């Protein structure tokens, strides 16, 4: 099979043996981010479908996620990096109760490679830890990620609480369970009119939004 198909299948199967050789082969014809976006994420999409329909069990999903992470780590050194320094600071976290971090970490990589400082707090972050970091690092924006439906509710609650405490730092929200309508209606309202909340469909959208924040 062509290398693109083999890599996609590796994500589905959680098969890391020989991953690096396949990635090296793919890099001859694709830039690293294209490998991630068009090949590997397509494999993760299939994993999500199989899991959602009960055809794949959780331990195998975990293997796929680990393979995805390993692939991203192998590709990262080959990505183009901007020479810009300190274009702005983003405090980034997966919200409370949520362990999904592949998308969040892609946001970290893409923003870091484009000259932003990213303070990546990790997964399952309660609001106090997030605002504390935002204060300490004088964040220009806060990025929240979450993939569970319940995480979308937590994001809205976090925004309400932040508004009550007088925060007006721009907030970027991303993750598969969100919809643009939920962010632009419910979440914008939750943060109040003084604040800014934006929806990032993917990591590049997050990069664009960060650029707008810094304008
Ligand atoms: Co979970 N899981 N999972 N899981 N998992 C989903 C999200 C699910 C949709 C699968 C399904 O049922 N089809 C489902 C959620 C259902 C729901 O809430 N309605 C689900 C479930 C149910 C669960 C558990 C509850 C399962 C269980 O325990 N019974 C459990 C939850 C644990 C918890 O969080 N408390 C669980 C666990 C796991 C694993 C640990 C096995 C693993 C995660 C490993 C890890 O992340 N380290 C996992 C995985 C891998 C998935 C799927 C299959 C793939 C997610 C992924 O990494 N996608 C997922 C299926 C799906 O999403 N459809 C699923 C690739 C990644 C790049 O995409 O994160 O969406 P994503 O990021 C995108 C954009 O959303 C955006 O940019 C990225 C692309 O450029 N983006 C941002 C994301 N964050 C952003 C932030 C930004 C900007 C853009 O700025 C701040």
C-alpha cells in the first residue's frame, strides 16, 4: 500500500513499529503538517467512528492516541519555525474532567512554531489553575480545549465565573464537541459584552485568532 494509506492504518491499528521509517518516507513528498492534517487525523477520525459505534474498545483507542502522539513528536522537529519572538502569550489547557489533549497539543506546536509563547497547563485543569497561570504569565489570551459534551458546559461555566471575577482576557475555545453557534451565542453571552470569546475549528484557526488578538 502507498505510504499515506499505511500511516493512516497505523493510527487506526495503534501500530508504532516502523512508524518512523514510514514518516520519513512520507516527508519526502508531504510537509509535516500536511501529514498530520490529511493523513494521521483522517486515521483518528476513523478511530472516533469505530469507538462511537462500539466497534473499537477503549484500550485500542488509547493505542491509537499514543501512536498519533508518537508521530507528532517525530514530525515536530521537521516543522518550519518562525524567527519571530514573543508575538504574544497564550495560556492553554484542557478543561476540568477532560483528558483529551492531542488537539490541544497541536495548537501548542503550531502557535509555538509561529512565534507565540504557549503556557501549556495540560489536561483536567480546573478554572483556578487556569486563571492563576494567566495572571502569572500576563496572558494575552486563554485557550480552552475539551472534547466531551460535558466539557462544553464547563467552558461556558468557566466563562461565567471569569466574567463575575472581572476577567476580560480574550478566550479561544476549541474541541470536537463545540459548535460555532454554541460558542458565539451561549459562550459569548456567558462572558458578557466586555469580553471576547472566539471559536477555533482547528489549530490553524487558533493561530489566526491569536493573530487577531494581538492586532
Ligand atoms: Co475519547 N471520546 N473518551 N478518548 N476520544 C471522544 C471525544 C468521543 C467523541 C468518541 C466517540 O464516542 N465517538 C467521545 C465523547 C462523547 C461525548 O462527550 N459526547 C469520547 C469518550 C466518550 C471518551 C471517554 C468518556 C470513554 C470512556 O472512558 N468510556 C473517555 C473520557 C475520559 C475523560 O476525558 N475524562 C475517553 C478517553 C479517550 C482516550 C484516553 C482513550 C483517548 C484520548 C487520548 C489523549 O488525548 N491523550 C480518546 C480519543 C483518542 C478519542 C477520539 C477517538 C479522538 C480524539 C482526538 O485526539 N482527535 C475522540 C473521537 C472524536 O473526537 N470524534 C474521542 C484528534 C484531535 C487532533 O482532534 O482534539 O478534536 P481534536 O482537535 C482538533 C479540533 O477540535 C481543534 O484543533 C484540532 C485539529 O487541528 N481543537 C482546538 C481542539 N482543541 C483546540 C483548542 C483551540 C483551538 C483548536 O484553542 C484553544
